[in-house]
C-alpha cells in the first residue's frame, strides 16, 4: 500500500478478501503469498458480499498468475537430484557436518522450482537423497 501511496481505506482488502487470502496461505493453496497480495492490489475487483465470493476471486488469481504450489513429487525429485549433481561441494560440506550447506541446496531447489516447491518437502527429499 505504501508503494502505491494508498491508505488502508483505499485498499481492496476488505475483511472477506483478507480472510480468503489468509485461508489460501493456511491451506497451502498458494506458493507465494506476497505475490498473491501484489496481484490483488494490481487487479482490484471491489468489495465482496461474502467470504465465498472472495475465495472464488483468490482461486482465480492463483490460477491466472500461476501461484499454485508444485504438486508433482516426481518433478520435484528430479529437481532435487539435478541440484545435488550440480553442487558437489555443498553436498560434501553437508556430509561433513555443515548444516548450512543444506540451506544452500534448498535455496537452489527453490530457485529451480520458481519458488513453487514446498520447503518442508524439499528438506525431506534432500535429506533422504543425501543419506
């Protein structure tokens, strides 16, 4: 809102839309909550009579802006293996006890998945692959 010189009163986020946004984040149906917030600001639809209408708008924006999380575990496993192969130094450091090296690998995987991978899944798959 600040970057657009908008007051809270000018915000498209009424209670229904804010609740729908929080619900999408809580349910894990959006990969990037900040990008969803920005998309709503860029394409305001006005006020909503109900929470259900707001949920429909949020769902539409998630689809149109491709903000859904990655659901293909096979694709994620391939990314994990590719990143492991491309970063032998980090792998060796992790195996030598440097926990921060795992974070570097997670960061590369998140980048390769365009931020759509679930970080908990990434950590689980990485640890399994490196065991």
